[in-house]
C-alpha cells in the first residue's frame, strides 16, 4: 500500500475500535495517544511540514501490538475479536508512520 493509500485509510478510521473489557479499553486509550503522534503525518500531507515527534513511535506501537497479541492468544472470543481489530489499527498506524518518515526525509 502506498503512502497516500495508508494515510486515506488511517484518516477514514482515525479512532481505534472500541474495547470490550478493561484491557482492550486501555489499548484503545493508548492508540488514541499514538494518533496524537501521527498527527505529524497529517501536517505533512496537508501543509508540507515534516516534523516527526520526538517520541519513539515504533516502540510505542510495537508495545501495543504485543499486548494485543497476548489478548488474542489468551482472551475470550469477544476480547480476541476486539484485540484483532486493535492490532490491525496499530499495524496500519505503524506502516503509515514508516511511510511518513520515508516520504518526509525525501522532501528535505
């Protein structure tokens, strides 16, 4: 998937799916924080400004994905479904952020 395709899909989804229990709701909250970091992507697309956040976005998203994977392995069917959706959203966010860094560094 190309950068603008990833961006369009992320923008369309923008907010992660809802959680079904306390753990998945915590993941949703963490994904909302990651969305704040990814607003730098919107600044590149909308205004041509490339200014990556000072936070290690990859590590942040990797931790979320790891937690979701544990829930997928160990959770009830409802938790597994929610965790799969959250994992997919985090994976899309990670892909988009990598593409953002690639595209942004070429513009400088």
